[in-house]
């Protein structure tokens, strides 16, 4: 720009210098003198020399400088550099390239002056569904190798030519190949990340070599998971593509890679997809079906859990009743066992008490026998006349008292024969028995 301005100034100086003698009285040319015209020409020459030998390198831009005598150099640093009237080929360090889906008015919206934006194109997936795919790609040039950069700049001449003739065709081919590898239904069902991965890998490392194959139509499952009924047309075949591989590695097209130009893919993503109208309608129907299925599933789950709740409630009530009956049973069992143990304890107690009373009676009998034996021994041993008189007195008093207290039967039966002898024997027997009893009782006391 400054060089052209300098040439323009030189031209103005020459014109004023040549036309001044012809139009001497012209008012516009009156200000220009020969000296002023020469100064103008000199100024133009200086500007042309300065602008032709120097240039300013903007930040973030690499320059290839091609000299008139055939030499060239690469400039990667910003600032003022010499070009010696050479040709400049500026290329940004990073080249943003975007495919944008136009709005209803066909406009692409606001775009950066440093980005290359184009309208998104329609691409067909393997199931023939078409869609406009908006992408955002950032390509970085190689600023480490000067020779490779100069080769790319020399072969492509301008940055725009590099983008249009090298980069965009690779982007288009990558999108095309990636669309062939999947159905539109697969993309919306979770393979969007695979699309981005295939897209970037082909841009960076080269295009896949695709091979064609056919497969039977997918079986559509109708019904629940327990009873599977399928609908399939045996004669229906679908043409599909897959990546050709050798020993697990994908086969790529030779010479069709951005790496050959020292270009590196910094970013390659799909930002938006505008499906064709027929597929949008189908998606809407699918969404409605999915929503209806989800609703029915939720209702079925609700009924299932309600039944489970009622079943659980019944089990809980059954368990509570079982616990209550078991508690009553345990209480009755414990009460019966307690009663049995109490009766057993009472029986043992009665037995012990009987044995105690038995031993008491035996003790009394032994004591009485011992006393009687002692008394008999004393009598047999012989007493003094005074002791014998005292013993007879006590005995007679005791016998009289016992006879007084003696309770004889009021009625007795007489037998035939010797009645007087029988009466005497009976009376003696009764008196003797009663006296013996009283004696034993008094001795025991």
C-alpha cells in the first residue's frame, strides 16, 4: 500500500512538472513550482524505497518473503523486517475454518474477520438420510520447520488458496467418509462422539479406505423382553460401508493428508446438525413413541410396585398375626410350665414335710422307749423303802386321776356263758389300754 502511495506521489510530481510550462496562468497549478514538483517526486521515490525494502510482520502471522533474484526466507516473529522489494505471502499460525448453518434469511450470522466461514452443505448418511452438518475446524501451520513452510507457501501462493484447495477438500472428504460409516439413527442414538473421532482422525492422518458390504435388514423386536417376536424381510439387503483394515490398522489413502503440508489439526468438531424435514418428522414421532412408552412403563412399574406394596403389607400383617399367636402360645406354655414346676415343687415340699414329721414321730417314740426303759431299770435295780412308797403313791395318784378321766364305752355286748368272768376281763382290758395310753402321753410330755 505504501509503495503504491509512493508511486502515486511520484506521478503527481511528474505531472505538475510537465504541465506547469503549458498551463502557466492556471490557478490550480500556480502553487506548484519546478522546485516543489521535484521535491514531490523525491518524496515519492523515498517512500517507494522505504516501503519496498521494509515491512511490518503482524503478531500471529507467518510470512514467506520471495526476493526478485530468486531467494526466499520465512519470518515467524512480529516486528519490522526487510523484504527488498520481494513478495510477501502471509499465513496465520492457526486457520479457523467453519461450516455454518444459515438462518431463515440465508445469513451466516456474525463471523470473525480472521475465520473462514462457509454455508454448511448437505451430506447423506448410510441410511440415505441427509443433513446439513456445521463443523468447526482449526488448522495449525508448522512454524518449526522453515523449509516446509516455504514449500507450502510457494506451492499455494496465498492463504486463501491453501484453505480452498487443500484444507476444505480434506474437511469435505472426512465428513463424507464419516457419514458413510453410520446411520443417522446411530448418530442420534449415541455415536456422535464416534463421528467427531473419525472426522478428526481422517483430517489429521489421512482418509480411510472404505469397503462396501451388504447385511440383512435389522430385526425389529416387537413386544416385551420375555416374548420376542421379530419382523424381518429375508430378501431385504442394505448396502453399507466399513473401514478396510490390515492387521487391525485402518488402511488410508496415500498422499491425501494434511500432515504432508506440515499442517496439524488442533480442533475438529461437529457443532450442529440440521436434519432434513422428513427425518425431523420421524424423530418427532419417535420422541412421542418413546415418551408414550416411558409413560406406560412408569404406569406398569407403578402398578407393579403397588402390588408389591400390597403383598408386603399382607406379609407384614401375616407376620404380625403370627408373632401375636406365637406370643400367646409362649405365654400359655410358660404358664403351664410354671404351674407344673409349682406343683412339682409343692409335691417335693409335701414329701419333705412328711419325712420331717415321720422323723419327729420316730424321735418321740425313741425318747419314750428310752424313758420307759430307764424307769424299768430303776425299778428293777431296787429302791429304798421311802423311794418305793413315793413311787407307789405317785402311781396310785396317777392311776386314780386316769381312772377319773377315763372314758369307757357306754354300750357293750354281753356274751353267753360265764358272764361275770367275761365282764371282769373286758373291764380290765379297757382300763389297761386306757391307762397305757395316758401313761405314754404323759411320758411323751
